[in-house]
C-alpha cells in the first residue's frame, strides 16, 4: 500500500492505478493519473540582517517626510535653478528686488 496525495499525469504502458492507493501491473496505452507525495519544502534559516539591510529596514519603518503642496513655496523653489546661475552680486540684487516687490504689493 502506498500513501499518495497529489496527482501527476503519466503515460502508463505497464501500470494501472486502482482505488487511488494501489498499483497493479497491467498493460494499457492510455494516459493514467498517478498520485504522489511532493518533496518536503526546505525551511530558510532566519539569519540576522547585515548592516545595510538593518539600515534599510529602519528607513522603511520611518514615516516619509511631509510633502508640501504650498503653491507659493513651490513657485519660489522653481526659481532656484535660475537663481543658482546668477553671479553673487546679481543674486543679491534679485533678493533685494523680490523683497522690495513684496513690500510694495503688501501696502
């Protein structure tokens, strides 16, 4: 008697399966189903994470930084790449002119 749990399809020329658990010798040319037990799965050993993995896990546990959708701040941030291209004296003049403009508009 054989304990059979799963089924696979085989071409049987000399075997026939009877009652899902006994194997009889016979001649057939049709396809039969043979039940088998799968190999046991190997368990992975839980090894401790290396330094990189530990830091990555720590970062993933932290909440993401707040995303700011303030349109005024985003507009000013969009000017930064052009501002970085200016020489220092023109950059200072830009800052002064922006402050003057803000002051005049708020009066």
